[in-house]
C-alpha cells in the first residue's frame, strides 16, 4: 500500500549516511542516533517524554504494565481495531471490554464507552484508526469523571492533530495519560524493521515506562520489577530521524489520496 522503495530513493543519500554512521561507530544499541531521534520526536509532538521500544504492540503492553494495571482490571477499547490492541489487554490477564465504534469514523463511540464503565474499569484505550483521531475531548471528559487512565493507541496516526472545541490542537498520542505508536514500515512514520514508542507528559510515568521497557531495571543491575526487553535499535532510530523530517509530507500525501477517493466515491450509495 505504501511505496517504500520510492520513499527510500527520495531520501537515499541521507538514509545511507545515517546507516553507515551507525555501522562505523559500532553503536548498535543505544547511542547518539537513538538520543537524537527521541529528542526530535518529542519536539515534533510537543510532548515532554518519548520512550522508544521495539514495536507498537510492546508499547501498549508496557504502558499498561507501567500503570500497574492488575489482573481482572477492565480495559475498554474499540471493537474495530488491529488485534494487538485487545491482545495485550488479554495477555496481561486484564479484561478487554470491546465497545462499538462510530460508523462515520470507525473510532470508539464515547456514548457506548461510558455505558460500558463498571467499578472494575481502570483504563480506556482509544484507537486513532486510519490516521483519524478518536473524539478525545469527550473521552478525556469521561475519563476524568470516572477517574480512568487513557492510553491512546496512535499506531496509525502519528503526525495527526486533534482539534479541541476551543480551537487548541494537540498531536495524536499526547492527550491521554500515555500514548503509543508503531514504526512498522507501512505506518505514517515507518522504519526499516520493527519499532515503537510511548509518549507522556508525566515525569513519574515516563520513568516507569523506561524501567518496564528495560527488564524492570531501575538502575544498573537493580531489577525491582518484572519488565520487558523492548528496545528501538540505533539503526532504526537513525532511519527514523531522517524520515521524521518527511512525516508531514507523508501525511499530506495520504490526505491527498484520501481526498481523491472521497471525490470519486461522492454520490455513491453507502459511500
Ligand atoms: C492500531 C494498531 N495498534 C497496534 C499495532 C501494533 O504495532 P506493531 O505491529 O508495531 O506491534 C498496530 C500495527 O499494525 C496497529 O495498527
């Protein structure tokens, strides 16, 4: 669906230098490319903390682990999403509660979501599907009222803006308690393998996310928690740092294609 070779050809000189630099320096895990990409992504998203990890599925799992969700806790998400969203909830022995999506947007319906809340509900995972943000204003109001965490699954929407009713805009993944994304090659911002990241403005949570992505290790060889081994390697970070500069252009190209489909389907029954 995405012309990855065409994308590469367009930025080949910069990508080739980025990859060669990682090889020449021998810094394959952690290092300057990862630090640079993490900082640049935080700046792009206007979020305080970006915690990189191995893929978008891990990002969701680690966010739930870092928030100390416990077996039996209910986590509400959309009934129309990629399997990973519900999979990690079940994997952690939390209870997935799937609610209807709005047929106009394919994103979680806030009214259905509020009806599904019980005393066991601890978190909501809105998914910003196909690059379109869920109704975050309503979701955040519901979360506040019921004291729930919000983990935004922005695997398909990095670069998208959500506009609040007062006109303020925030990037997908930076509105809830935490946000997650995937750098799978075909995503808006894709690497040349697997990758993912988590976002938050909460310093304590950012610290927990880092610990849980690194074997539960709070300082060198101190393993206080059972965590994961989930890293974004330096090669992927170097590639992503180059591609980040193109992200707005990539999103605009997708919007152009979507507008073309809208135009061609206009007037059709069921369109
Ligand atoms: C909505 C959604 N959530 C989570 C994921 C999982 O991301 P990854 O494939 O990087 O594990 C994807 C990837 O396809 C996705 O589309």
